[in-house]
C-alpha cells in the first residue's frame, strides 16, 4: 500500500458504488404499526389536550429510562428552560455548561435570565471535564448542565459529588443519550432532572419533541405545570403556586404515538449500534492516529447518537489535517464529517452579547471541534456487519498512509 492506493489519489475505493451511509438504514426508520396509530388519532379528533399516547409515554418512557416521571413538550430546548424554571433558577444565577454542545444547552439559562458559564471538556470523552468545574463555581452558581455528548456518558460520579459538595442542582442534557446508562442507572435519572430531545436527527424522534425526566415528585409537578400552562397531573383541582408563570409547550398526540412505537424498538436498535461500534473499535485498535470517543466508565451503556472518532493530531504526517482526511475517507465511501465543527461560542446562530455569558479557557473544546473530531450519524452503526467491517477497513487504509 502507498499514498497512490488511496481512492482520493485515484486508487480503488473500499466501497465501490454506494458508500457506507447509503448502505445503512435511512434515518428515521418508519414503523408500519405507527401508520395505523396516526390514522386512529386523526379519526378520533383527540390530537391535543390530555391525550392517550402522551399518557402512555409518561409512564413507559420514564420506566425504560429508569426515572419515576416524565413530562412531554414541543422540543428539547424548552425542556431545559422548564427544568431551570422548576428548580427556581433565574436572574442573577449562574449555570455551568460545557464548551461543546448544541447552543440550546447555553441558551436555556439565558432564557430564564441566568448566566451560562462555559467550561472545557475532557479530551477523551468530549463531555464536560469534572476537573474544570470547581474553579468555575461562585456563590451565584446554582446548577450544572452536563451533556452526554454524541456517544459518551459524562462522569456522573464526579459531577454529582461536586454538586453535593457545593449544593448545586444537576440537569442532565440527554438529547444524545436515549437509553444510555451509567453503573446500570439510566441517564436523566441520575441528576435532579433530565432533558431529552426528539428532534429529527435524534435516536428517538417525532420530527420535534422533548421531555424532562425526574425521580422527584415535586420537580415533576413543577416541570409539568410550567410546560402545560399551569395544569397538573398529580394534584387535580389544585392551582399552581402564586407567581409560577407557566408556558404552553404541549406537543401533539401524533408526536407521542410516533415516539411510543419507537420505544418498543429501542433495545434492539441500541444493541445493534453497540455491537457495530465494538466491532469497529476492535478492527481499528492498531490503526495509527485515530481513536474512538471514550465514555467515562467501562460499564457505561452507550446509545451512539453519533459514532465519534478523535484524530491524534501529533501522529499525523506533515501536511495531513482533518480537511484532507475527510475527503480521503469520503473517496473510500466512508463518510466522516466534522460534526458541528464549532464550540457553542463559535456557532453562527449564537448571537448572544458577551456580557450575557462567561467563558473559561476552552482549548480542548476548540481542538475537538476545529481539528480533531470526526463523526458519523449513529444509523451507520445499524448497517450489516459486512458494511461495518468495510468501514473499519476504510479508516485503517487511509490512516496507515496518513499517520505514524
Ligand atoms: C445536546 C443538545 N441539547 C439540546 C438540544 C435541543 O433539542 P431540540 O432541537 O429538540 O430543541 C439539542 C438538539 O439538537 C442537542 O443536541
């Protein structure tokens, strides 16, 4: 093998014809049984209000995730906002968030008048670095929002210990982590409140949607009321507390039914993604210059929203960078992209004036987003084993020429 064997230089590609992602199931996966439910709801006229599949999801999704309660809403941005409101966080308060996430994680504190404080991530897990949290804590700090990013689970042992020590709330952003667990406990049930997104790209999706999970009855009642214009599931006939300003963020039963059916398929889909990820990891264990995103603990059950890899930049040959490698992988038929390519602060739609947030140095976040991260959507991992093996072959082929 030499550089000229790479498909980018005219060599024979690992995937001839269709590339790996085109050989994987298209996302999202439609399930035939859902069509019947959507017609049932349409004919019933019970499209909104108090509805059948929302009620079922409130019990069954939370049980699957290992939490007592769940409250459902229009998306996974307002879930973060409602979680903050339910915990009494508002103007003057500070909320610690990671440097890498979708902007919703940092916008939510801004929506409630609080200040997001950005701290750096861990190089290997890409999740908030627990070692960087304590220096960012001030008397104004009220909460931490760890994000279980791409395929990793944050180090919740350390985060919960820090929160306990400093009397802080923890809101887990689980937008990427449906079904993920740490030490056997579902994410979203470890901190005070969990926040899930069901936006189109997510592991479970209704196009849009969100929910908060919690084990705490009082938080559940508040989150539900705040998102359901003051109504309650637990205390019928009792009005919300005076001064609790509530939103109308209910979703429809069409969305609930789609998610309800997906729930029945989750264990199987998650197991397949996990099996494929382990297969690639084994096949590229001696490949130079590239490693998998790690999770915090060996017993973490990962959901694999993204399959994420990290370039070991110091091992790349002169002149080789992520831009070149993305083209080289693409030429082999292995589509690996740069993900967001941006930290929260760089994101084009983050137009928040600098005085509204605070940022600690985030060199690891910058390197991960600008230089070293390579990603594929999780549905790649649902492809047949033969495709998965060729993905590993493509990664190995390119990296052997481009790293030492
Ligand atoms: C980490 C993270 N948090 C929150 C959200 C917000 O979810 P939604 O798009 O449903 O509002 C997203 C969505 O993309 C996300 O990736």
